[in-house]
C-alpha cells in the first residue's frame, strides 16, 4: 500500500504518544516537522556537504552514486524544455534543486556542464568545438549556454518535493478531523516515507530506528482493520 498523509500523521502521533510523557503532536507541528524532515532526507540523498572529507570528493550517500539512491529520488526527477535567450541564459525552473542531465531539445545529444574556471579552455577546444558539442555553466539564478545562439535545451532535474500537508476540518467539538480534499499527499514510496518519519520524530525528541517505526506502522494498520 502507499501511505497517505493521514497514515503518516497517525504513525507520528502514535510514536509521540507512546514515547513522550503527555506527548501530543498538533496538525500544525506535524506539517512543520514532516516537511523539514522531507527536505533533510532529500539533502541527504543528494549528498550533504557536511559528509565531504579531504581527499574524498564524494559524500557517503550521493545522487548518481547508485541505482537505489536514484530510485528513491525518482518521484521528484522531472523533465522540462528550456528557452535560451540571445545571451545564452535560461533561468532555473521554480522548483529546481539539482541538474540530472542536459540534452539538446531534439534527441538526446548531451550538453556538457563545465565549471567557470575551465570555461576558457573548453570553449576554445578544437577537438570538441562548441558548435557541435554545446556546453553550459551554472550561475546564481540559471544556466549560461555556449554557443549563446543555442535557443533551447532539454533539462532533467531533481525538483523540490511538494510540501505535504495533513488537512482537516473541525467537528462539532472543535477537534481536527482528517480531510483528504484539504490535504497534500506524499510522493514517496513506503520505504522512503518511513525514513522521513524517522527524521521527523527526531525533531520532536523521539529517537527511533527505521524498524521501530515500521513496526508502529504495522500495528496501526492492524488496529485499523
């Protein structure tokens, strides 16, 4: 089954009630921590800067490192067509986090990324002329393409995950009651959402392992049957 946002809220409130004395997780607090945890987990999969070490130019976990990490991120890997202006510039998509791949608009001819400090030599290469092998650099607000007359490109990128929300209405006693229509559901598979729940619970002082959270989820599922 795919966990709904209500399932996620029930798991979190169950864990808080079981592990914190007089513990309560309000809808507002839940919506805050679950989205902070989601951002934290995505950053972890992309490769946290804190994990880089001298002489070791990769993080312990990093996007592109293996198929499992890529599979976890698949729900937020999008494709879009970019319009490139006469100066070779194209802004990032509004939800852009990190480039996955860049191609020409028609077909899948790769457009190469180059760092600014290597731009001179790459731009002037006679072996791989930019007319045949376009390139781009990353700037503060978008991409810069060479040749500047490129006109368009196709981008595959990791996007910011949509914020989840446990939406509700109030019953006659003023108690929040789940409303699917007012909610935003998770985009993740079950294994990933449980990892995010682990991180969310840590933010409210409940330190559990993945297997503990999975067991709570199973208990709640059995109780609901």
